[in-house]
């Protein structure tokens, strides 16, 4: 019950325009081979339609930028699915083969963005929200991935 309450509270806060703290865990690439593996802090603000995203990577490199909702049709405001499609391999690397096709493409709520970093690199982020269960026992879950320009793929945990 405590886990359900915590997940629900985080999702409600995130959707209503607060902020959500996240951690970036290296899954694939040079950082994943380090022992111990680094874990980086991130923060998403302003709800799940558009807003700001920030992260602090190794050696204090700061990444700050905007993300937008990924839309299903060109008429809606946001990022089109083709723009966010380049992270399909990251989704499958983090959550297993076929996860992108089965879960991300049809997600009701999805955000993505290209976040510039202070030392000239960038961080691409992609996240979805989905429900587990139904009725009063349902819980909202946010899952995400990120990829930097140095070949690192991250699991983004909120």
C-alpha cells in the first residue's frame, strides 16, 4: 500500500505541474562498464505536456532544456512520433526486446526532448506514463530512457 501511495502521489504531482525527481542509471555504454556505476540526478518540471528537464552528469556537466509531449497526429502541438523514434533501441536495451513497439508507440502520454549540456554534448530523453491494474487498485507508472552523445544509454527512474 505504501508503494502504491508513493507512486500515485508522484504521478499526480508530476501531471499537475509540480516536478518529478529522477535518477539516470547507465545500462549500456562506457559508463555501464565502470565499477561502481555512476548514478546521475535529473528533474522534470511543469507537468506532462511540456516543460523543463535538467540533469547533472559526470564531472558536473549540466544539461538543461525543454521537452514536449509526443503527439500521434501532426495537427496536435508537440513532437511527432518520428522525431522521438530514434530512441527505440534505448527502450529495448533497458526494458527488453520489443518493449518499444509493444508499449511506447501506443502510450497515451509520452514526452521527449533533446536537452543541451554545458560542455557541448546533449541528452535525448523519452518517457511514458501508463496504468497498472484497474479500478481502485490502479497505479500510474512513469518509465523513461535517455541517451547521450557518448554512447551511453540510461534507464530513467522517477
